[in-house]
C-alpha cells in the first residue's frame, strides 16, 4: 500500500466519530456535561480522529492510513459487502468479539459474518484445502497458520499495509512473530495480531483467601508450602481442567511452558520451540515432572488426577467461587475472567504471577495471541484487516474484560479493572517474555502431538518417557 501525503478528510472524521462514539455508548454508562469531537493529525500518511463523549474516556487518536481500504470503508464505499470469518471464539468470547465489531459494521455497512467453532483446529484444514476458505481466519496457533503460509494459501498483508504504519501500531516483537515463510520460502507477513493474553497467572478468591490467612507465594517452594497448608486445612488447593474438544490438552502445555521458562535459559526455551531441544531431553522432562508434583497428588487437585482430562478448561475456575470454596488456586491466562461465574465481581478475585522456580531465571511472562490471516483478497476484506490493527477494534472487549491488546497506544483507563491493567504492567516489566511455545511449534506438534501426548500422560495411558516420545514424533510429520 502506497501512502499519500498527510491529509484531512471531513467525511472520514465524521465516520470515525460515529464509529467510536457507538463503541463508547455501548460500554460506558457514565454521564458528564461536555461532549467534543476534534480532528487531529496523525503520523505521516494517516488521518486521525479523537472523540470524547458524554461521561466517556478519551478515545486515542485512531491512525487510519490515507488512501487505504479502511478509509474507503469508513467513507461508505463498501456498504452492503460481506466478509466471512472463521475462528475458535465461542460462547462468551464470541459475544465479546461480535460486540467489538458492531460499531464498525454500523459505520461502514460491511457485514463481518463470524462463525465460531470448538473444532476450529481440526476443521480449518478441511475448509481451506477444500476450496471453502473463509475470508479471514483467527489462528490462536501461529504454527498452524505457518503450514498455510508455506502452501501459498495466505495473503501477504504487507502487500497492502505500509511497514511504517505497522511499526506505529505494534512493537517489533509482534511484527517479527507475524513473519512466516511463504510458498517460495521468502518471508511474508502472514497476518495481523488482534488479541493477546497473559498466561503466567494464578487466580484466587480474594476474600476467602484473605479470610483464611493465606499468603501470596513468590517462589515455587512457597507455592508448594501453600498447597500443603491448604491440603492440611482439608481442601485441595488446585482446580485444573484440560478438556477442550479437539484441542484437549492445551492447558497442560501452558504449565510445561511456564515451568520451562523458570527452570532453564530463554535460549533453551527457544531451541525447544524450534525443535532443536527434543521433548525427550532431561530439561523438558524435568519441567513435566515439576508439574506432576501438583497434578498427580490426589490431595492437591479438586477431583483428583482422574478429573483433569475430563474437566473443561472454562469450568475449572468455578470451584474457587463456591461458598465455601471447593478449591483455592487456578493457573490460567487473563481470558479466564470471561468464565468466572456470574455474580462474581472483579473485587472478589485477584491473581499473582506464576512464581519463580530458579531465582536466576526470575519470573518470566508467558503470553499468547490471536493472529488473523487473510485468505481472499478483496477491498472490503483488506478494510476489515486494517481495522483489526487498531486498538479501537478491541475497545469494547478491553472495557468488558478478558483481553490484553497487542497494539500500541491503549490508554490505561480502557482496562476493565485493576487486575487487567496489572497484567499489562507485568508484561512490560518482566525480565523475560516468551510466546506460548505450542502455538509457535508446527501444527503437527503444537496443535497435535503436544496436546495429545500431555493428555495421554495426565490420563495415565502413557508414562513420562512414552508421552515425550509420542510428542517428539510430531516433528517428523
């Protein structure tokens, strides 16, 4: 995409004001006396609009590339067009996603027809290879997307998104992670990052935890002592579930990744993700054994080991909020707030970082993210992809909770609560930050044998050596 010189567009400003005012009115119930709309100049080649509405937070300057399809869409040029989208968002997440795009649809007249499926990882191959690819697909596993990029199925978004604009929207690490080998082995920009989540979090019932006199652990040893104390008090400390349809097993991979980051060097973690450090290596086996100290102790896990593989990941946090709690701790990413039982308020729960194990590696932040890839190249699809690069595309979702934006420039007061603002702060201050390992591995491993091998290990159908060999075999596929 070639960008023209800086310009202002009155009709575009009006459309942006409409778009973001709708977002604010949908997710802000305050009242105030002043309402102003100001057109502001963005960076070179962009137009920007800042809007404030009655009782609402100040909207950040929206950087819209001049001459782009997003600009044309906001001017109504693609009214009546339909863009299909397929992804793993279902239930609460699907509702939040649809709410986040509603204002864009109303402002542009473009219908983003989203279809969510719990079997996304298993069916996206069938749809793409069968000639029924959606216009846009949401990949929680970049490794799975990479297989389509290598096959030449994915549109290189750098062919219409300017590099300077993208650098203003994202930190370089996110842009680097979107680079994948194309059909000719030359890197392409395989998509745009549209949502992220902090994973290294342990959740608890704040009121009950404090009333019990428990103390937040800062090291693995302290966490194990807390786990033993809770067991001595008559309760299992942990509630754990890894069932997730065709994706069953992925929460177990998160535990292993967090422990890997805390028991070995970041360089070894990177080698492991690339397949240069095998699952059969003692370093990896040590991480799984650490996890097993908690998972396989019947006194430590609600329902015992046998319940882990059959408990849905979204349901696993609920036992923390019965009265009295049936369990006390739950390790999961920030999105789990979408699954906290109805009626539980943000002030009723909190989180602490998954603790350090070896002091020399500190307390790293494991993160994940959704990358949206484009399979059909039409102007209205380009417009939607460009919209997804803006923090405004997530504003209502950020304000309702359960998502951390990967884009730059999100105001602190957009976050739903203090817990979610602290998540962003945790990532910013962590000494080591790494992306979810299984999501970066090739799909045959990260969304295949890693999930299944950990499920087999947890359910007892494979011992540690057998499970690690089973997972490692995925690299040969």
